[in-house]
C-alpha cells in the first residue's frame, strides 16, 4: 500500500495508450478471462457453466485477501489463477503477470464490485479484444460497462413508481449473468444490421 501511487500512475499511463475498441461475439470467443474476488466464486458457478456449455474456455482470476484459500472447485475453469501481489506496490508479481499473459483471452469480464487495484491493473494490461466490467472511477478500461444500481433512485421514486426500498446491489453472480445477457444481445443486434 505504501507505493500504490506508482501502480495508479502505471494504470493511467496504460489507459492513455490506445485501448481496443473491438467486439468479440459470444459465439466467437474461444477463451475468456473472468476476474472476481474470492468470496464471490460460489455465485459465479451458473454463469461459468453457461460459458463452458457454449464451448468457451474460462480462465478464472481470483483476488483473495492475504492467504485465504479458494474453498470451491470450479468445473470448466482451467486454469484458476489466485492473484499474487507485491504488497509494497499493490501490483501483481512478475511471475503472476507472465502466467496471466500466457492465459489471456479474447474477452475479459471483471465482476469485482469493490475497487481492487491489482485487478484493475490486470484489466488494463490484458490484450483482450472486448472487456466487460463495473467502472472503477476514472480508470475505466471496459468496452461494455455494467452499472450498479443505486440503493435508492434519485428523488425517492423511479419513473415506473418503484421506490427502490429493499433493493440491494447485485452480487458477482448476478453481474456475470447481466454481462452475459447484454453481451449476447449486442451480438444479436450486430448480426441483424
């Protein structure tokens, strides 16, 4: 955490470089990189199984806190990369980056809800054609952004009369389902044009 400003500077520098504006349809993706936090892995299983059934190889990158173990087996994910970071810079280690680069995919989906500097660094570094994720402030490498609903609509009542009471932010599994839904819809619209 001490020198995390160096990592933030590296992210901003990478974002200034040209990012891919490409699109990869759901049926055309061969490998997908899915980034999540360790506590959310269980909720991702239905979405991962959907991608595996579609013939997409899934690389799962998990950001765990300290030495937490991934307590779930994820069928269809090969490999599962547990994020290793340099504690001083809050950046992935060089060995992890080599492994990540070797398993990079056509599409990257980041379903982490809270801001994780190492995952953001990986999202910016990735060579994926199409990136989907929750925007993390001004550093936004994503072609398709998943916006989180606010806990209550502005003014107290939405246009459809919904007050938003009792609604909470979606978990990572719900974000993944939303990302897959909109990714497929974009592909259908591109084919109909």
